[in-house]
C-alpha cells in the first residue's frame, strides 16, 4: 500500500508548527527499529509498531524549553500517525526508575496532523510534569546517596548542577514564580548560568541548594502531585467510667 501522506519529516514539521511553543524536527531512516524502541517512553501503538519492525523511518520533534521529545512515525498498513514521547535521559542509578517512580505514558494514534495535535496538546502538560518529577527525584537520589558530612564527588555535583538543577531552574523561571527569598533568586541565577556553588567542596552547600530547588519546583507545580500523607491511626479510647446518667440502678425491696 502506498500512502498519500507527505514525507514523515514534512508531516512532523506540520505537527511541530501546530503545537504550542517552539518545536524542532529531526528525521532518521531505520535499518533496525530496536534502537528507537529502546528510546521510546511509550506502551502504546508506536511501541507496538516498532516492536514488529513495521516502521522504516521516524522523525523526532523536540521542544528546547521543556526538553520534551516525541517520536513521529507512520503505520505502514493503515497510514495512521503514531506519536510517542522519548524516554527522558535522567542518569538514574536504578534501571527500573521509569517503571517504578513515574507512570509510563501511552502514545497516540491519529488519522491526521490535526487529529494528532488535538490529542497531544492535553498530554503535553502531564508529560512535562512527569519529566520534571524525574529530575526532582534524581536530585533527591543524590541527596540520599551522599550522607551529611562527606564531601560530594565532582560526578555527583555535576549530575545536580550541570544537568537536572539548571533544567529545573529554567522551568521555575519560565513559570514566573514569585520569589520570596534573596537566596532563591541567587540559586536560580547560578543554576541558570550552570555555576557551581560558591564553595564546591562543602557538601552542605550543595545539599542546601538541592533541597531549595526541589522546594521551588514543588511550589511552582512542577512534578507529579504528591500523594497525601497517611492519617495517623486513631487510638481507641478506654470505656468511660460510670456516671449518674449511665450507671445501672435498681429498686430495693
């Protein structure tokens, strides 16, 4: 079957132009689809088509502001558009992070660019929050792995300040958050310029910054909603002592 749809790159460009914000486009011809399947954060129709090696070319649209990426392909039998998000590069120590910490999204199947646009626009904010949640938890993992009182390694600091920290800071700034403390403004400025803490050898300095950027991201609404803390168990009260109103009385003969 031959498709009347334009080249996948042109289709992806049309989709990118229809989405809010600025999206860039790249195209790839596939000799094997397994390498793309490994990078697709999707359990929907796109993943199924890649797993069956049905797709021979894909395009990727990328939003520089949110750093979100979508893989765009055409189903060779039905010629529907298949779109799914790429797996975020979070450098997390556990390979099961995406399966256990952030819900895996499903991609979409659309009959046209207009249909794909209508389906994607509501999904983008949720996927953006999931991506930010991954970055928040990656920083939290650094905090857990470096005990207080030990000097953080350059590698640990690099993961925080030169990758996830600056990206979260840009998202906080884009959200127009009202800053209440001078330290918050200083932190965002340093992260935006990808600068190290003033004293990079002090573990406490980057731990304070790490907690602060997580707190700012949460207050801005970035990341997934946190489940409420479980209510403490209700302690059973001992039976009330007898009173004049509840004491059993009887007549004496």
